[in-house]
C-alpha cells in the first residue's frame, strides 16, 4: 500500500517553486515511475508531493541560442518521437527507444531520470556525450550545472532541496556528427541496464580532427565520461589498434561492482568489447560516408 | 473370460461439427473487455482486511513473540498466532487423493510456533478495519529470534552433521528405478558420456497474485472465494481450522494463472481462521513481493547422466542421479521427484537403467508444483545429454534419437507399455522443417545456432491416486444447456473445452451453454486443475453426461418421428431425421416433450481413470500414468560472443495432442508454454543466498517480454489415440517441457560448447566460451 501523503497541484512554475521547501519532506513528483515505487517500498518518506509533471513551462523541446533545450518534464516518449532530438540528440533518441516499456516511457521524464541520480539512468550517458547542462531554478536562484558535475554519487546530486530541474540543454552538435547508444540488460525490454554506453563523434567543420566522446552507465557510482580513452582518440585516426587501446582505457575508467545482474569482471569485459564495436562501426560508417 | 463392466451409453457420433474448429473461446470476451471477475475484485460490506506476519530469518528459534501492542491498536479486530490454532497443519500431500508420500511431522504448520525454517514463513495473522491499520499492526508485533545454523545447499544438507530441518534427516523422499542391468549395459558400450546439469528455483510469476475473501453464512459454513487450482482443499482447510468438512465451502474464481503455484493452499486457511474468529468477512490479497515470498517455487535439480552408447548410436545402458532441493517443507516434493524419476531418461528405450533420486530439505523457500512437475527438469537434462552424445559420436542429433525413440507398444523406463501414438520423429522433422535454414549474419561475433528437443510428459494423475471426476449436464426447457463441473479454470480454457464437448454432443452452439464450475459445494467435484488432467478427466465426465442427455432426447424424438434413434441427429438446436433433414423439431420443443413425460434431462456422470497399485519401491516397475503426450520443439538463436547475449530468432512447437478440441486454445497453450520454457532457459532464476531471496520482485526476477520472444509457430498433430474425449491427449504441461532444452541445444550448437546450468545468462555464455578456448 502507498503511504499517505499530501499532493499539491501547482498550476504554474512559480507556484511550484513557491511550494518547494528546505526539507526532504517535500518532493517534486514528475512521472512518478521512480518515486511511487520507492514510496510503496518505504524507501522514501516524503509528506508532501508537488506534481510538476503537468506544468506547461517544463514540457517540450526547443532551439534556443544554438542550444537544444528540453523541458525537464518532457517524457521519454516525447523524446522518442521528437524531430529535434532525432537530429541533434541521436544517442538520446536511441536510449529513449530502448528505455523501459511503452507504458513507463509515457510517464517517465528526463528530469526525473537525472534527478533520481541512478548510475544506471539511461538518459545520462547520451546527455554526457552531448555535453549537456542541467538548469536548476528555485524561488530566488537560477544556475546551470554541467551534467558531469550534477550527479555526485549513487542517488546523490548537487540539487538543493528547493531547486527544481527546469530544463536540460546542450549545444547543437555540428552538422555531420553521429551519436550512438547501446544498452545491455538481461532481457530485451523493461530491464535495468547492466551497463550502457554512449559514443559520439563530433564532426569538426573547422577542418580539425573529429572529436570523440564516450560515456558509460551502470559501471561506476555515477554515469561517467571515459576521459583517458577520449584523449587517446583525440586527433588521431580510428585505426583498429587505437580503437582496441581506447576500449581498454574505457574499461579501466570504470569502477564496476558485482550485483545480481552481473559481476564486475563481466561488466569491465563487455565495456571493452562494446566500446570497441561501437567505435569500429563508427569508423566504418564515417569512412563509407567520405567515399 | 473377463467380466464386462457396465457399458457406457454408446452412441455413434456423426462427424464432429464444432470440436476441432477454431471457435472463439467462451471466456475470451470477458477477458478482453475486463468484465471477468477475479478473486481480488470481490469486496463485502463490513469486511476486514488481513495481513500476514512472516519470518525474516531462514532458520531460527522463536524466543519470544508478543502481539499485545498489535492487538491493542484501535481498528485491529484480531491477531492470531500458533497459540490460537486448534493444531493447524497444512496438509501438504496430494489433496483429495490416496497418496501420502510425505513423512510424518514434516507438514508445514499454518503458523510457526517454536521455530521458523525459511524466510517468509507465516507467524501471525492480523485482521483490521482497514489495510493501513493491518499494515501498521504488523509493525507492532514484537519477535525475538535465536538464530540457528541453516543449510542452503542440498549437497551440504545430505552430509553428516548438517543442520536437520525435519527429523530424522534431510531426505524428504527418494526413488529408484532398477531395470535390466545398468552396469552390464555400460560395459557393453563403445562410448560413455557423462554430464551434470543444473536448473534453478523459479517463480510462477502468474499475473494474478493470490487473493481471497471469506465469510461465515447462516449455517455457520465458512465460505471462501479464492483463486485456486484445487477446490478440494476444503477438507484440509476444515481440518486445519477444526470444523467438519461440510462447514467449509470453497468458491473458486477464474484464475489469473496458476502454473502449479495455486495447487497448494495459499490464503485459504488464513482467511478461514480470521473469519471464524471475528465472524466478519475478511479479505486477504498478496502484493507481488509477498506472493514471491509466500508461494512455492519450481524445484532446483542437479541431474547427472552417465550413458553408454554403441558407435552405431544404440544406447546400451544408463545411470541417472537426481537431487532436488525441496526447501523447508515437503509439499509436493516427493511427487515432483517421482515424475522426474519416471521421465528421467526421456522417450528413449533404455533396457539397462538405474535411476536414483532424492529430494532434500534445506532452509530455502519451499518448492512444489510447477507446470511440468519434475518432467520439465528431467527433460532439460536428458535432451542436452542426447545432443552431447550425438556430438561425441559425430552423429546427427535426430539420427541418434530416431535409433532410440520408444515406439508404440514399447515399455518405458518403468516398464509401462505405451499404447498411444508416439510420433516423435514426425514432430521433430516437422518442427525442424518449419525452422528452415539458419539465418545468415555478416558479423563474425554473432553465431547462429539451431537446436531441438523431443520430450514425453504425462497427462492425468498417478494411477494409484485413484483419480475421478464428475460432471453434470442438463437441458433447459428452452433448449439451452447447463454444465456443472467442479473443474477450476486456470485461464487455459478448461471451461471452454467442457462447454464445447457438451455443445457438440447436444447439437447447440457454444453460446447456448452456461457453465458453473470451481465450487466445492454446489458443483460436482471434478478434482484438481493440475497434472494436465482436466480435459482428460472432466472432458470424459462431461462427454459421458452429455451423451446420457442426448440418449434421452433421441429416444423421445424417435417416438415422435417413429424412427430409430440411430437415424436421428442433433445439430443447430434441432433434432432431425438424418436421411430427411426437412423433418425436424426444435430442441426447445423436444425438451418440453421430455419434461411432460417426466424424463430425466439432467445427468451426473463419473469418470474414473484406470486405477493401479502403488509401484514396488525397490524398482518402480509397473503402470503409473494413464498416458503421455509426446512433443518436439525447435529453436534458432543468435549468440553475441562478445557480450554473451542470446536472441531467440525462431521457435516452433510440434505436438501430437491426440485431438485438438479447440485449435485456438491448443495454440494458446503452445505459445504460452514455449514462452515460459524460453524464459526458463534464458533468464528466470529466483536467486537465493543463505535463504534470502535476492530477487524479491519482478524488477529482479525477470520473465521474458514480448521483445524477447519470437512468435512460436504451433504445429498441431492429431493421432486420435489419446485417452481423453474424442482421442485427445493433454497439452497444458507438455507445451512447456521441450522448449527450454531446445533453447539450450540451440545455444550449444551456436557456440560449440555446452553450458550445463540454466539460466543461460550472458555471463555464463562468456565463461563457457573461455572454457572452450582454454580447451
Ligand atoms: C518498470 C520500470 C522500468 C524502468 N526502466 C528504466 C530504464 O529502462 N531506464 C532508466 O533509466 N530508468 C528506468 N526506470 C526508472 C524511471 O522510469 C526513470 O528513471 C524515469 O526517468 C524517472 O522519471 P519520473 O519522471 O518518473 O521521476 P519521478 O519518479 O517522478 O521522480 C524521481 C525523482 O526525481 C525527483 N524529480 C523528478 N523531477 C524533478 C525535477 N524536475 N526537478 C527536481 N527533482 C525532480 C523526484 O522528486 C524524485 O526524487 C524504470 C522504472 C520502472 C518502474
């Protein structure tokens, strides 16, 4: 049974911000797909929930000053069918496609996915390679935090209890950039990631070499960027040797643990294999495109 | 000369009009639009809500249990502990039958008194005005445990010095087959192949968790409306709560899946105790997490095959060893083990055979019935063993099987002669043909494999149980039909098949039949909906009763038309002269004529399965099941050798069902059974560590989604040789049995190495590839 709680229904964003509070007794409710599960399991004991899922100000995807701006209450289903995301957030779109199941996708929000601070949040690796930032608003403050600094540990973020995530934004990637996402779960749908990988090739129309970004989910206390691997790839051609070495470095960047879904050794090994595969495919695709 | 029994009313049935046609099931619409009422849907005025207080320890002495604070909580109507029970024991043997295999004093108590043996064992019951108060009361129950050493591995539990779960030792049951001379058989072999296979605990994961509501009526009868596979539990319930058998009335509802998990008593005794104590209606419905904690699991097995074979493929002898983990209480473990033992060597003729099997008590969750009932675990082992032997002989797996398949008239492992058709070769050939060529892939890391399995699975109960079923069929004065039969409908179409049989025999359409079932007091007892027995047992009983009504109708119509009954037929709600169909009379008019004459238009029929004596425990040779269904399943998989992920690409089930009473329902069983089998092979496992379930919800205990399953192609063969109505065999359990070993064989075919343990997780795939590389 769900415990009792008070549910507040703000009509506007300012109203919602007004309702937010210092204490953990008050929590925003977006899609509820994490929160209701936790309430039922008594893992979370708020007294008041503020329903922000229906706020118009928090919905939608738009272009603003060279950025893609996604409202925090945009659902995963919204992302899956949005043309801007398909073009400028390819890895995120792929993540939305393999996210949970159709019912959950219709409710789950991108803001909730990040705010929950799970290392296995599927939206996080794609957003990391896109270089996304999190927009935080409270009654009297506004700040923007790079996603890499936003999640600080398992279920920990820098969000202040009075702040709401209002949007997630990233610079529009240069034309010709490619992003991919791969999730490994113990079944083909509706599974928590054993590991996930996002890779993005940023095409540099300046004539500089293309930049590669790699992010990994569920293999460390937070979703991470594989910085050493990225550095190695920076500037050089994607030869099989470099790819193999980068994949190794990516795996070394993890702090994988073992749980009921898989051992640490398995996670590390498959990170190597899949990073190698994704990079190899990327190298092949870009070569084909150039010819 | 043998004396003839009383002859059945014999009527030559004309060609079947409705049986065998893909008619819409009578229960389909209600399910599609949501009007079917399930056990959890019922409420009553003035109803209390119940909760169960359960053990958090797998092995402990209860030093102190104090429920005073819970009792004092406003809104709590009653709290019961073992002290308040008459001597409540769950009778965990075969209900309503003459089995009795479990040991004395090993039955589960209704509520734990002095100690607990597994995590989740019930200790106290609460009934309160609201569910919230009941939950709050649980928290006020104070318990102090003295933790005792537990044992969690059956191999440890049989060692001397292991903690004993039930005196005198942890052996819950054991069986042995001695046939021919296994030693000599092995000695005569050119090659000996030995393998050990393991299968895990799994949960039934039915969509409907256990639920019920109970009340006392004005005759002091305890009424229990509940989802159960066995309304005959009313007797055990009465015994446990200390009332006469006729003071408990179980009213079964449509079941949202059972798969054996609702074969044992679930919420019934708790409800009976609370309603008896409070004299108010009480509702108890488990959450998913409580369901996983509270009900039985499929037995894990460790199965070793040592098989001798000639270079030409003929099996010369085998020794098979089986160990199952029964968990903390025996429930149906002795029988599950017996089924596994009987089918341990599969549908193959092995004249020199030794089988030793043992079921062992541990402090793990208790195991009991699960679709396939030991036969499924046995098949996972024997069908992988066949493929391993074929590989060792460098022989085609189907060739090897063909050489060894049982043929009609042969004697199986226990020396029972198989009289029905055995179409294994045909089934395997058709399933493989439907699978077609392997798909091709460009990526070297992806390996494609095909595999199949052929299995035997009994339908109908063990013959020494002396199984019976009853059904009542009557015609109303407007020509509509009523069938009353106690058979619970699991959702597998039991009701539909029985209606269809009555409709066929009495010449009405399916929608003209109304069905009352699953009621222990007002519908004739039809036995359990388990063991793939309802179509066989209650189908035969319904057929018999319907034929009795038909005979009365035809006799009366014969008078009317001045014709012989044999020249008349029933169809389209009419009786007519076969040679001159223009001469007809409506069933409504005919039925009224019969009523005027005071004829008997309602008949109760009993169908008794063939009885047999208990088998000699020294060798288990004799007759044990009425018949078997023989099945094949073929699977194609893609295996990613870098990640270990397995994708099932194609799936085909081919079964001789004797006669498909309703092909849609048969196909549904094959689809569902294979989905469950594929899940068993690939992902399902209740992981238990030191007695604690690490997969407490459906977030951790994974079953396949639509994305994990290709559409299984169902190929239905009809030999007409079954012992069910119209020559039908059973399909409920057989649908599942071959799917899991077929997946395992396909994976081994893809990667060239065998993974001996289910489920075939990605991690195990990689480990097997590593082993193969090391050589
Ligand atoms: C069956 C099932 C399958 C799932 N599968 C996946 C999956 O495949 N991949 C995956 O990543 N996740 C999965 N999840 C988890 C969950 O659906 C996602 O994390 C989802 O994105 C959470 O969003 P929500 O809107 O439902 O969050 P909520 O549950 O509403 O909120 C989650 C947390 O974030 C806070 N919060 C929400 N919005 C804001 C905001 N704008 N500002 C500040 N705080 C906020 C809430 O207070 C709460 O603490 C699954 C969950 C279920 C039940």
